[in-house]
């Protein structure tokens, strides 16, 4: 059929997909979470359906590469982008839990927990100085587990799960501090998109803190007064630091625009959506109602950027498969 890419073109395009493409699932999933928190349930479920379709495709590809090309799989497993598999799965699990599908959310938590230690160990072993923003994915994946664990703990009144999530929360902060020492600060003005994860990791940390606070109840009595005060203080501080990173990164984008499409731009959408979701969640957990307005503004910024990046992805795909010249000027440096 005219205008339809040949099957071999589709396979070739998919085969050169980098592990960091999982950020597209993370970005779409957290936009769904944010829309749910803001009360836009129909839009949230549409975004969730898109994220689920992408997750299933990437999960199938993950399994196929492991079986058919184990050497390539091992090479990709040591790159920071491999941790998007864990982070994306926890984001979807968190959204499913909000729908009341606790069994499915628990299954995704178990899958994430199974993947997390091996991938984290493999990735951290290859950390070095001068790394791009993807270095913060160690923190993101760990805090993703904390978010989902705390969410399920609240839903199932499970104290042990909440305490496990608390351990992961503090571990995630340690991983952030270590990653910060290996982050190349020049990426702020030069990065192709994943440099935004420097802020997004703080956003998901703040979200994890808010979920841990929300998980406490008279029935569970998870934290004493001192521990609760520490969680409130740290969570508020993390959100403030995230918003500071947001302002710095946004200013850098205006000072030095990077308008060409790159698959790592999905790693820009994720922090934008995560900052919105964290702001809305912290507003509820800390009872700071004035944060709700800014949180919703940040949410629509994330939705708008999601749409722009999605259009860029479609145009890049059409240019790759030779469907038209409309995307010929777009490049993906991830293939270089």
C-alpha cells in the first residue's frame, strides 16, 4: 500500500531503538498519574492506555533481545538507560493502584523488584565522572520502587511494605548524591534531553516522600512524631530543590535552544510530568493547598511538551522510513 512503511523498514527502525526509549513509557505514565491527581480521569486513562501499549512492546523486545541476542542485551544492560525498565514499570504500577487494581500493581512491583538489583549493580559499576543526566536513573528507579511500595502499603494497610519503601527512599537519596558527583554540569546547556533527569530524580523523591506520609494512618501507625516531622521536612525540601532545578534547566533551554528531535527528549517530558505530579501529591500530603494551582499549571506544561515530543517522534520515524520530507531536518543523535 502506498505510504505504508515496508516491514523491513519497521524492523530496522525498531532494532536501532536505544534502551533509553523506555523513558517514553515513563513520561506517558507519569502524565497519566498527574492527570488523575488533577481530576482529568478520561485523559488520564487515554494516556495510560498509550503507556501500556508502549510498555508491552518494549517488554516483548526486552525478552526477545535477552533470548536471541544475549551479548547485545548484556551490553545494553550496563547503560543507565536500562533502568528505565524498572522506573517505567513502577510508574504504571502506581497508576494501576490508583484505579484499585492492587493485584496487578503488586505484580508490577514484584517484577520491578526482581529487575532492580541486577540492573542497578550492573549500571553503577560503570559509573564514571562526566556522565550525562541518565546517571540519575539509579535514583529514579529506586524511588519508583519506593513510590509504588508506599502506594500499595496504603492501599493494603501493609506496614512491612511501607517500611521497605522508606529504606528505598533513603537509598534513592544516597544514589542521587553519588550520581550528582558524576554528572557533567555542562549537560545543563549541552544535553540532548536526559539532563532534565537531574531534576526529575528529585521530583520522584519528593513524590515518594509524599506517598510515605500519606501511607501513615491510625490503623498502621508507621511513623512516630519525630520520624513524621523528618519526612515532612525532607519531602518539602526535595520539592523545593526540584523546582529550583526546573527553573535552572528551563532557563538553559531558552539560553541555548535544542530544537531537533532526539529520543532522549522523552527524558525531558518525564521530569516535567513528575514535577507536576510531585507538586500535586505534596500539596495533599503536607496540606499545602496553594501548591495545587502551580501543580496544575506544571501538569499542562508537561502535556504540551509530551505532544511536541510525540509529533517529533512521528516525524523522525517517517523520515527514517522515507515516507516524506517533512521530518528530514530532524535528527536523533541517540543513533550516533
